C-alpha cells in the first residue's frame, strides 16, 4: 500500500519530519539555510505529500522554512503540526496544555505556515512525566474538547495525540474521532506495539517518532544493532534504510516522517519506499533484542 488516509487525505507512507531543520537543539536558524530550503523542495519533488512540523521547532524556524520553500503549497500537501508545549530560554519544552494555550498554538501554526486550515494537529501529552512545579495538570478530556472545537471551526481537519498511552488513545477514539498517533517506536523499541495494533484495528494512522531508536545518549540505536548491520550488508543498503523499511512492512497504517537537513540523507530516506525486505531478512530482524 503506497498511501494511507490521514484525516481524510490520502498521504504517501513516507513523509518528511521538519524537526531537524532548525539549528542544534531544535533552536535557532539552520546550519545551512539554502540546503534546508532545498531539502523541503526536493522532498516534494520526490513525492512527499505529508510534512510534520510544529511552531515550537525553532521556535517558528521550521514553519517559516516550509512556507518559504513551498508556499503556495501543492494542492495535495498535508501539513500536520502539534501543540501542547512551548520553548523556554534554556531550550526546554515546558507544557502548554490549557485549552487557551492549545488554541493559541494552533493559531500560531496557521499564522507561521500561512494557511487557514491544517491537515491534522497532534496534542503533545506529557507521557509518564508529571507537570513541572507550579503547573497544574489539565484534564485530558478538556484538552480533547478544545481540539474538537478547533476541528469544528474548520481550523484543523483531524485530531491526533502524541506520547499517548493505550488508555488515552481509547479515550481519544471514543470522544475526539482520533486520526493519528505519534509515539516512540522502532525495531529496537517495540514497547508501544499494543497502541500500534489498536490503531491498525481502528484504521488510524500510526506515526512513529524515534523510528531509529531514541536520540538520547546511551539508548539503543537501530543503526548500531549487530543484526541490522548484518542485514544491511547482505542487502547492500544502509542500516537506516533497513530500520525504516522494517517499519513500513510492519503494518499498513504506519506513516514515516524521517527528518533531515541533508539532501543526501533525504534521498536515502525516500528510497525505502521501494525497498522490500526479503523473507530471510525479516526473519533475522525478528530476533533483534528489545
């Protein structure tokens, strides 16, 4: 299957994530502005019609680059963003999950991208983390209600969630007509498989972040796994391509949004759409230890 529906839009299963376009720490301007613009334009040339971004990437930087590179946007391009956090002066990601903050986040995305409506917006949840001191928790139902109101007003086509538990996904399915889930998932971290399976069952797009393993130091990386390295050598491809192709083959509702600020890496990532893992390769990868 080459496409999967996202908020009613048929999107190609290999999209593009804009998180790596800003500078180090997802702060400030890109290392190479012209290449960042070229990456976005080349992604669309290669068939990408699903770009994932957020106003707080930069902040503003990713959205402004997308607008500079691609506006007026192709008719079939689906822009997906997220709300629920902001950036502070130290580069942290404090939560911004009160209904009025969620609304402001959507409005900021519309403004910086230069659109009147977004394809979908993901509500970024705290996961297993408690709110920081002085920040009161916001009932999940209140957050979903505000996202639903934004959809009814025509500002977004669909509501998604990120960092969500299975229980939260069930709630969002029941009350917010959930269209996508963004959670951490990869060949070396399959703890979220129950959520992926529930999404597949419900016809909901599952968009893994950290598709090559956690970006944090000391955590397992797909590109460092001995089995992946062996399979990649046998197939004559890169370990990154093996990890992404494994995800695509796992379930039809998996949508990839690999991000990069490099044209070379973009071409490498996009090639996975045509990479079919052999039966032997899939069997060998099933032995990867989690």
